[in-house]
C-alpha cells in the first residue's frame, strides 16, 4: 500500500488533506470514498462490508427482540446479584442475606415502575429519549441512595459511597449478563443463517 500513489483531498483544509491521505488504489476500487465534507470513509456497499453490516443488523434485531420480550424478567432475575453487592458493602453489619434480597426486590420494583411511567410518557408526549434516560438514571440513583440511607441507617456520606460501590458491583455483573444476552443473539442469528 505504501508503494501506491496517494490522492489528496482538494475540498478540505490542510488538516483535512493531511488526514485524508489514502492509497489511490483504494479510491479507484471504490473501497474508500470521499463524502461531502471532504473526509474519506469505507464504502459499506462493497463486498464483505455489506455482508457484515447485514449481519450486524440481524444481530441487533435479534437482540432487540430478546430484550423487548425478556428485559423485565432479566432485571427481576438480577435481584440476587444486587443482594450480593449489598451484602459485600454491608458485611460488617452482618445482616441476613434475606434482608438484602428484600431491599433489592423493592429497588427493582421501583426501577420497573419508573420504566413503565417513562414509557407511558414517551407514548403520550413523545419527549426526547435523552431526557427520559436522564430522568431514569437520576431518579434511580437518588432513590437508591435515599432508600439505602433509610434501610441501613448510615450517614449520608456512607450511604452515598456504599450505594455507589454497590451499584458498581451490580452494574458490573449486569454488563456480564448483557454480554451473555448479546452472545445468545449472535448464536440465534448464526443458527438461522446455517
């Protein structure tokens, strides 16, 4: 590739020209094409790129179907993991695991109720999704911290730090579960294509 003659973009600024130095053969074969702003990008309609995009779209559709169908159940099934994270940060209190589990179920019920309310707001008023996501994240964090303070009778500083630590453990486990769901979606698509 280094031996090929290069083509400079004449539309952009000098920085664009520097960034847009590409081998001429890639442009002639239309593997890389310039867009209106003068930057180059890969042509997704060529060869395996189109197949990859179609495959990615299939995986995304399958993942969306799985999440739409099973997300409330998946969230409910994560209650033991939240209980575990609470027991880790509250290990000095030596409370029974059942206490943490009840708190987890209460919090997950709040999350699902909030999601239902925000979904109804989305259907009725159609506000921007960024606003709804921000409301969901803030209300979940604030409610978790307040309820942690009330249930475990700690100071506000300890409640905030322990709620944050517990959330990090819980969300780390949830990322692992979500990764498994993505792998399941990939296997379902691969099975359909086979």
